[in-house]
């Protein structure tokens, strides 16, 4: 099993390009199920989760051909509206095939999802919404089994803000009869990116990016060419790493307008940041200051950046209070950071981080995707060697992170 070995103490310096957003690419790939015509995607990241999604779609009869920097997907015929447990268990985003399969085929059988062990993340909002749209849904031996001759448009009020729930219901509504209104919808940029792709395919959607999304159903969608948005979490991770190491980096192919809360916290920590049309430059010429934060749905501070900022706070001057409101089990990285010498106290959904002058290299274990990134950042600033085990988590969300960090001067390598 691969590991990462990092010899810390080198400030990051240089320029790299940001990848396409995994959390936008995966639902957009599922949108291919809504049309018999080709969906040609570019700026798709080269990640394990993307390959898993392509394989899952392929099992359903979708032609999924990798192209330079993207995929061409065509669901001319869906041979089997079934998402098997063996793939779904590895990636929660697999549940996003449920809505488009049901809308296109009138039936779907999807295994209950898996993914990172960071909390329950139930699919009850997906089921509740599709049921309101006329689907008959049962749970059979770990599978969601759904049937509906044709979904109908209704007013849906989400009990809680859910990104995948909003995306699933928005896709399903594209081929429903009548108009669907989704209230308390997720506002994340990835939801907007999916909506933009669906509109390019002929869908009639308004309100994406607000908490009320309206979808007027059509009889069919067509294919299109679409470029996936840049990854805001990868962008934030590289910026946090540069800030923690006291570095100077320039990221290209990104978008500062979807990172306001993260950039604000980095500036609060003492970083100097310049945002261009598709670039972000960061310079940290002093020891970072501790920054407290509270995770909440977009546009507030993202839960997917909480672990990276905990690593930054671990070596910053002062004390920070980090409150996690999205997932109930997302402080597992704190224990591993403590192995490196971080001073962190956990009480319920709150962590108190007292910055130390130095971390010390050690062997640590990744527990989930973003926890992996926090350990990489900690390893970059620690004295001596840090070895990170179970980095298959990291490969789910970062494309060859060791290669790209090496381009910024990091002493990091993948070892068996």
C-alpha cells in the first residue's frame, strides 16, 4: 500500500495549475444519463473517484471514453439501471445516478452509498424528494429501488441543506412533467456548475446559486461540450500549505470568486493575497496568526477546508477555536496531528488548537480525504520525516499531489 514520505521545513514557492473540481465533475458525469447524445467534458481531474464513476456508468451501458483532460460520455442505451454495491460502497457520489436513472428509465436500483467515514450523511432527502415527485421507493437488501413511469413537478422544501440531494433532485426534475421548485436548496458553486451544464444540454433551470431553484421539465435533453469548473478545495489546500510553510505561490486556472470565505481567513492569518481573473497569488512572509472558524454551508466556510486550517493553526501564533457543524465525525485527523506534536483539545464538535513553534515528523495514518490533506500540510512544516499511510484517501481527491507539491519545492515522494 502506497505511502507519502515528506521531509519538512521548505517554504513552498512557484506556480502550478489547479485541477478541475471533483465535486463538480462527478454529478456532471451523471448528467450524461439524461441524454442519448454525447456529453463531451474537459477539465475533468484525473482521480480515483472519477475513474470509479466512469466504471459505474459503463456498467449501466454508458460509453465512457477518456480523452486528453476529459471524458466523452454517451448513454445512447441504458442497458441496466443498476448501481452495484461493489462500486457504490467506495464513493458516496455514486448516489447521484439515482435521480437521472429514474427520470430517464422510469426505474433505478442503487446501493446505499459509502465513501469517507466522516459521518452518517443520509440519503433521506433524496428519497423524500423523489417520492414527492411520484416515485415508488422501497429499500431492498441494502438497495434503493425506485420506480416511476414519469416524475411530476412539485414544490420541494428540503429539511436540511444537502448538496447531493439538491443535485439529484435537480437532475430528476429536468425530465419531469411540469415545474419543480426546490426550496432550501444548496448554493454551492458545484451545484451551479451542474445547472450550467444541464442548461447547455437543453434543461430549463433558474435560481441555481440561490436557495430556491426552479426546473421546468422538458421531454428530452441533448448532448453538449462543457468545461468543468476549477476545484476550489484543491485551490484552498495549496494556499493553506503555502501559508503554513511561509511560502509564496501562484495558482492558475482557478477562480477566487468561489473562495471568499477561505481567502478571508487566509488574509486574517497574515497572508498577502492577490486575485486575478483566473489566478490567485499568496505570500506569507511571517509566522501565521491563529484563525478561528465555524463550518457552514456555502457561502460560509467549507467543511472540506476545516482539516487543512487545523494544520495551519497547529503551527500558527495564538489559539484558535474550530467548530464543525456539518459532519459529526470530522475531527479524526486531530489525533494524527497530535502525533506530530500539535496541541489540540476536542470537546464535542469544537476543537481548541494552540499553535506550537514546531511539529516533529512521525508516522501517521490518513482517515479520510481532507484529513489526508491536513497531514500533508503538517508534514511540510514538521522537522524531520513524516510518513503518511493509507493515502488512497488522498488519491480520491487530489491528482498526483506529491508531483505538484514537488514542483513548488516540497521534499515529498510516494513510497511503497
